[in-house]
C-alpha cells in the first residue's frame, strides 16, 4: 500500500491530507499561517508569513514520515499566484516536503474543489454549485453536460478584510465598500461564465473551506471540532446573515470567546460571510450544504 500526501498552501491556512491508496483518510491537519498577509498591497509574501509556512511544512513532513509517505503534491493558490516571490516560495517548500510543488490556476482550483466537495454527496436533480471561500480568492464551480465550469474570483476573506472591511467592528462605510467589491467580482464571474445565469434559483449550493467550516462550528456551538456535526450540515441564508451581523458587531477578541470560533479566523470570518451571503443572493439560494471534503480530497483523488 502506498500512502500519498496533499499539501495545500492557501492564503490563510496551510493544510495536509494523508490518504491511503484506497482513498481512506489517514490524517488531516490545518494550521493558520496567513501566507497572504500584506500581499494585496505589497505584491510580496512577507518574511514572517514565509517563516510561519515553512515551519508548518516541516511539521507536516514529520507527519508524512510517520506514515511512510514518499509520493505527494503540494499545491499553492491565490497568495502565491499573486506574489512576485511565489516561485521562490514553491522551490523552498518542495525542498522541505520532498514532493513536487506547483501553483494551481484559478480554473484548476475550482475543478479540484468541485471534485472534492461533491465526493459522497447524495443525488439531487438540481446541478450542484460549489463555493470555496479562501483567503485570497473564491471559486465557483458547477458540472454541466459532463464538464466542470468554474471561475476564480479575486475575493477572499483576507483580501476583503485588508482592502475594505477591516478586522474590527464593521462600520457602515466599510460594509458598503466590501459589498461593492464583492458585487463587482460576481458581475465578472457571470460575464466570464454565461452558464451561471440560467442556474439562478435552480442549484444545490455546497460551501467548503475555512469560512464555511467555522460558520458550521459556530452554528453548532462546538468548542471541540466534530467532523460528523459539521460535514453536510444545512444552513439557511438567514443563518448566514445572522452570524455575519452578530460577529460584525463584535471585536475580534469578543468573537474568539464564542464556542466554535477557530483561532486565526476571528479577524477575517466576517468578510467571508459577506462573500457567502452575496453568492447566495446572486444565485437566489436559501440553503447551504456544508462540506468538509474539499480541494485536498480532489487533488488526492487525482493522485490515487
């Protein structure tokens, strides 16, 4: 049996999935590393962000050794795509982990996220649309006529926080700026993928990644993570709006006191919820199905 590893260097978190050759998950890890901190304004991955990520990747290599992993892939997304020193980061990350490393295009990211999130879903007569809210980008993807159509928006919880919303209590001016930024990117998505328009009011929406996972934990009031309680949890748009407004009225320190809040997301989660609500509004969706299966599972399936 040959175990494989997938490492995802995202804008806000660095994650690891170790899987057996039959697809069984052996270990799954997540650390907040905020690789994208400042990239939107400086165009570079900062030394501090690089160091946090390298330390996490070294830890993950030890987990891979414990499972006898010799084969895998490290993927990087929005933060590394946007950074002038992204190639440098990839080269060092490959040396640390001992596996190939590459940057995913926005369309690849959307396709892998779709493959992972739809794994094991119950059949539904409606097309399934996935929304993957990351730190620097948000992917929308749907399978139509056997082909995945996806789009990567320049929207993410870190990017929107840094550019418009701010990390503290949400002020009216910041809210208006964030909403305008999000709506503009959704306009671009609908222009780039004309197939999205006929899906309004007619899709099953599946949400994945840190914003959605943390929302599910907050909604379930989970002080300790319980995958069974948050995977395929159903949340209404009213739930999304209620949590967005409740958290927006609190400081990051106050948010961190709530059961289910993941340390490292308390300053950016509200921005992610603004993105999620806007997507639900644009597609006229009143219910969201959460998924703990995501891009890691999609990439792992391609390796296996």
